[in-house]
C-alpha cells in the first residue's frame, strides 16, 4: 500500500513537472525570435521570471508605483540606448529606426517576462561594437597623415546617430589616428618614436577590447537591461544580479585590499565615483571624484597596461591587490580633455575596513578680523556608520558615528576650542538613526526628520536623549556630494537655528531605500520552472543571493519644517562657488527622480534665529574673498572645469596638438607654482616630480567664518 502511494505521488509529481515545462514552452509568444535572428545572447528562464517580479514590485509596491505603460517604455528605451552606446560611437541611424518597433512596449514586455526585444537591441549593439573594433584593427596599419588639419570628437552624445557605415568608419579612422598620435606624443621626441611598438600597443588594446566584448554573457546583458528599467522609475532603485549583489553587499560590510576608491565605467573609461576615507587614495589627496583611470602598472617599474574600454571587473582586478604592494595609475583629471597628457599617481595598497571609516578631528588656530586668535575644532565625518553586527551580538562597545563624535567633542572641549566645525563634504549618507542621534549631540531632544512611506503614513523620528555635548558656536560644511543622512543632519541644524551651514548646496537625495533579496518574491512554482528549464549559471558566486537583490525606494525624507530634501537639498547660509551644477550633478540631474514637495511641519522648539547674523557673515565672507589669492585659484579651477565640460574636438594635426599640450603643461606648472608661492613652499622646477598641493581653501575660509560668528555673537 505504501509503495502504491509512493508511485502515485511520483506520478503526480511527474505530471506536474511536465505541466510546468509545458507552461515554459507554451507561454506568450516572444516579441522577437532570437533563435531565428541567430543572435548569441538569450535570456534564461530565471531572467524572465525575475524581470516579471521586479516589474510587479515597481508597479505595485515601490514608493513611486509607476505603471508599466507606453510613457515608461519610452524612458526605458532611451535608457537602454544610452547605456549601451552613450557616446554614439557604434550604432547607425538604421539600427535606431529598427528598434523603434519596441519603443512603446518594453515595460509591458518586462511585466510579461518577455526580454526578447531588449536582448535583440543588446545583441545588435554587440555586433556593431565588434565590427567597429575589427575595423579599428585594420586601420592601425593604414597610412595616416599627421600633418593634415582635421579633428576628432570622442564623445558624440549630442550628435546624431551615424547615417551610414561610411560615416561610422570615418569616425573610427579618426579614433585610431588619435590613439596613434597620442602614443607618439606621450613618447616625447617624435623623432625617436618607435612606430611599430606604438602600433603593437594599439593592436593589443583593441584585441583586448574585442576579447572583453566576447566575454560578455547573458547575465551582463540582463544587468544592463534591468538597470534601464529601474533607472526609468527612480535613480536610487536598482536591481543587482547575483554577482553584482554579492559585490555590493561586500562593499558595504567587508574589508577590501586596494586603493580605497569606488569605480564605475563611464564612456568606456574607469571613473572614480567615491574615495573611501582613510584609504591610500584619500591619504594621497591626488585623486578626485570623476577622475578617469586610463592605465595601470604594477610595482615601481611595471609596464603600463591601457585599460580604456575594459570590463569594469577586469580593470578593478588590475587596480586592487594585496596590502603593501604598489600600483601606478595613469590619470586623466575630471574635466580634462582626452588629449591632455595623463598624470602618474603611485599608491601603496592597504587593507581597508569600511566599517572603520571613522570620524577624525583636528584643530586650527585662526586669526580673526579683530586680530584675536581663535581655536577651531574640526571633525571630518566621511559617512554615517554603525557596526550593526556588533549591535546584534549585544556588544556594549560597538562602534558608531555618534559614539565616536561624542568622544571627539569631549577631547576638543579639553583642548579649549572656541567653536566646532563639522565637515560633511562628500559624505554620501549611511545610517539614518546615526544622523538622528548625532543631531542630539547639538540639539537637546526633539524631532529631527519626518519619513513618509508608500501608504502616505508620516513617521516623525526624534532624538530622545536629554542633554547636549557641545553648546558652543557650531558650523557644518556641505557640498554637492553631501547626500541623504548628511542632508538630514545639516537640515536639522539649520532648521533649529543651532549652527551655520557653509559650502555649496547639497545633493538633494531625499528618498529611502530598502535592500530586498529577490528570493522572497520567487514562488515555489517559479523556482520549479527554473529548475525544470535545466539552465546553469556558472557566473553566480558561492554565497551570492540566488536571484539577486533589489534596492527599492520605499519612503521619502522631510525636514522638521515639512520641506523635502529631494532635489533642493540643503542651501548653505554662507555660500562658496562650485563647478558642480545641479543640472549635471545631484538629484536634479536625474530625469526619473521624485519631485520636491512638502508636508505639514512637525512641532519643534527653534533654538534661535540665525538669519540676521548669517546675512552679516555672508557679507564679511564675500569681502574677504575679494582679497584672497586662494579664492582666485578656486575660481580658476571652476572655470577650467566648465570649459573642459564641453568636450571640444581634438586636433589630429601633430604639430598643433603638441603645441596645445605644451601650452597646457606650462599653464599647469605656472598655476601650481602660484599656489606653492602662496603657501611659502619651494617652486616646482623642470624635471622634478609634480608636488602635491595640500591646501583646503574651503575649510580654511569656513574656519574664518566661524571666527566671525564668535565675534558677532559677543556684540
């Protein structure tokens, strides 16, 4: 009898499995027959199921709840084209015309789990990319006239798509010519240039690009396709495939060995998007956000490898390395033209413990306008951190932002400082609770932030601890890259009238994200469907979330006044000019960002009205700037950055390009020597390594403003 029951169960289970397989085979007809088109990459059953579930989450459970309709499809379509060919260097107008058939249906396809049209677009791009690379290889040995007056435009984002294959080939002829010319000029005396070596270098570069492109797999395509969807809904909602999810989670919790920088691929170049406090890049102070890494060499004497166009993971593997080893980087500074000579940065790799990106202190003695000396305590806070694991263990000595800053404030009080300055520049946020508790060190109890959830319920989060740690004069420095928790803290300090906010307007990120393992949304039936499909995924690392993870926007921040930090961010009381405009950097640069709005203010007891004194401080600040050579340097930096943002066409005439570079080199040397002279340092002489300029004008002037604040408050 038992055997009969077992056989019956097995038979029913078999029938069920066959039915599931039948569902896979007989589902809705895909919009594109990828097998018929003979295209290599195809979505897996897992990809299709995940896409369907993500679309459902975005449509029904995210804060924005965007319908999967025509208007969203248009945005997804444009995002996908921009993601695969941002500089418009590979696709023809005829390709774009072909893709128009999918423009109004992409999001609906996601809802149905149909990825065929998105994969069709990706595959067409891949083919065009390989065609361009192979043509570039052919052009290496072609004759090139370096005396001819013609120009090359590398980034064609605002240009039209190529009208013909001939037009595309001409672009790549110029690209190869520029690359050869760049190698000639980098070598120094063109009379001694090893032409064959340069050709071999370039051949190796393009062959590597081809090799990397051929390694692109269905998971890579799926990640880009899903990003085009999530970015269309909200810039901070992101789906990570299993590999990406593991990397993301490791970056948030584990130790790293490397240079201490978060990297991202932009227009085929590895770009620095964040510098981790305390790491080699942070200590060196030569690298900056949006600098581009174009070459990597190992050790003191290793040869440079060109990494333009590499896969990000391949480039990162070259840059990362064991603690104590040396890596040398070729850097194109942020905003610099592609024709500019790269600078060489040498770094020694270190073990970087992200959980230990701790607050640090220093003191400065500043001579005020009244001739008196004031001691200013400065706390640099790179992020809002807390050791969640230690908290879960019940460790009473767990590490957190508030605990560390409390100790620093106590030590500064012992040093007898006259004022405290909190530096939140480039602080991208972190723990919301820490932002609330940190506020409590300067404001005695009361609401700090309001959070509205997907059901429009508003929760007021308050500091509950009685008493203050610092009651004296207080200032906070912010910039365009101060975001999220930084904006909550700075906004609360401003709203209570507790301190002066200095710098430039913050990022404007006023949304809350939750990281969710996608396995929560994959039903047992769908898991069986995936298993029945018999598809293996060798790229998924051990321990990675099996179905990836989604970081989804589930709420929105509001200040105690009821104003959202979204888009507007926090506006300083005393302002500094910046090269980072809201239109290009920050939340306002994101087309899909949630709008600014406001809710009812919550009840809070304002400490004081600092607007009158802020006006006075701004006036004194501006007068001091007019007399400051360092301020002139800042304005020059901004002007140079804005000029180079236009990405002008590059001359392919050797003599002209050489003259331009020499002019740029002399200009850079003169400017650095002006700064060195201002600081009383020896000048940079020909043949010597480029000196580091370790002068923080914004910090120095912010400290000056605090001395004004102290002086005016005494009147």
